[in-house]
């Protein structure tokens, strides 16, 4: 494991490294036994969470509102479980990207003011997204957990011929843990508090790590474009052209390989996430309309919060994919803007071959089915609105 982290690498990756170290999925510790043990314990806890919510979902003893909240918890638990497994499975590939980032920040070229400013700009974006996600989640936790625990009211209901005691939990497990004492309820509440924290950290860690890696790659593509601009200004210098062109071609090939690592590691995760986001927006939108009809403003606020959260999540993924595509496409336009047509045939042929290769931009996909761009966000909203219209007509009939 490389340890030569400078201030730039520390700024861009230190925060996400701490989070992923807690979960045991930090790529540079894939062979560490303690790290593997932490990952195994997190996997057991998250699997137990998934089992609990699925059992509660199968019981279905609540109303429609409870069923919706159970569905959202099932989605979050499933996504967190997939993140834990896939992150461990693709640790070797992602470790290549992290080591490449360490080399980038340690290279002599980063000492140039322009290069350092560009790399810090993209590192700042990744760090801002990571901190923002965690802070928003922390604020929601501080508001949500106390309202459940301290505002909880014991309910005695009759189910069939039995009289049982119901409690409100962090997870919708009221049916599963009915009839328990207050001391047992307190212990289960604390356990679910731990489960929720792991689930939330796992989601934030993987999504933020994907964004940070992609932003760093975008920064390297932008630096490569600037180098091709410099190459265009010094084409008549024979030694510079011959030495620099081969170096930049090899660098472009390395960046293509790094983009493929990100694509292979996250494409299935992105597909599942975007599909669920579409369904969740549709259901939450339908719930908002029902809440307005029945003047249930508490559920209306919850639904609006859910919709806003999922829209921000979709934008997080699509912005990263769109930025990567834009930076890779800008290289061919930069080369074409030079005076390549005035060069001797041998030099002209080299640049034409490079432009032919860069015509195919670097793009991220969702499960190899469709490309992730900003247009994907509008497609998600259009599909969600179609589902809402369909559900509305079905309910009216």
C-alpha cells in the first residue's frame, strides 16, 4: 500500500478513506486481516437488517403509509448490502485508481500552479459532496431518532383474538416485535440505531467514493487537454513533438483504463440505484397527491423530502458521467483546433489517429444498458411522471 500522501491527496481522499476504513472496504487494505474482519462484521449486521425488513414487509399488518416506508427501507438496505459486497469484490480494480491518484498528486507536474489549481478544484468538488451528504444525514438523524424514542407511545391493539403491545422503531418492525417490554424495546432501538448508522454510512461512502474517483479522472483529462494545447503551439519543435506526443498518448491510454475500472466497478450499482430512484419518486409523488387530498400535511412533507433526496442522488451520478464524457470529448476538439493540417504527412497521420480514437468518448453506463449523462435525470423524472399518471388513473378506477 502506498503511503506517500501529500497535502493534495490528503485533502481529496482523507475523509472518504476514514469512512471506508470503518466499513472495511478501503481498496488499499484489501489484504489486511483486520480490515477483512470489519467488512465481515458489517456484512453480517447489514444482512440481519435486510432480513428484518423483509420479514416485516411480508407481514404487512400496517396501512398503506407504513408499507411505503417499509419499501423505502428495503431499498436502502438492499442498496447498502450491494455496496458492501461489490466494493469488496472490485477492490483490486479500484485500488489501481487510488494508486494512480497518489502518483498524480506526487508527480512533479502538479507543482505547476495551473495543474495544482485544476486538481484542487476537482478535489474540492468531491470533498464538498462527501461532507454535504454526511452532514445532511447527521442533521436528519438528530431530528428523526429523538422523535421516535422520546415521542413514542405504547399502543395496545387487538389482532385477531390476541391483545398485543406495539412500539415505534427506527426500522418499520412494529409487527415483528409486537408485545415486547420497554426494556427489550430500548435494547432493540439501540441495535437498530447501529444498523441504521452502518446502512447510511455505507450508502454515502460508496456514492461519494464513486464521485471522487470520477472527478479526479475528469481533472486528469482536463490536464491532458491542456498538454495537447501546448503541443499544438510547439509542433514545429522537432524534439518536443516527438517526445511529448508519445508521452501524452500513453497517458491517454492510462486514463481510458482507469475509466474502465470505474465503469466495471459501479455500472450494476448505478443501474439498480437509478431504477429504484425512478420507482421511489413515482410512489412518493403519488403519496403527495393522496396526502393533499386528505389534508395530511405531515406525510406531504415526508414525500417532498423523499423526492428531493432522490433527485439530488440522481444528479450526483449523472453529473459525474456527464463531466467525464465532456472532458474526454474536449480532447479531440482541442487537437482539431491546432494547425495539424499544415504538418508533414507523418505528423499529420499521428494526430489523425489520435482524433479517431478520442472520437469515442469515455462514458459511464448503468448496467451496460444506457449512458449516464445529465439527460438521464430528465428521463428519470419523465418516467416517474408517467408512473404517477398511471397510478392515479388506477386508483380512481
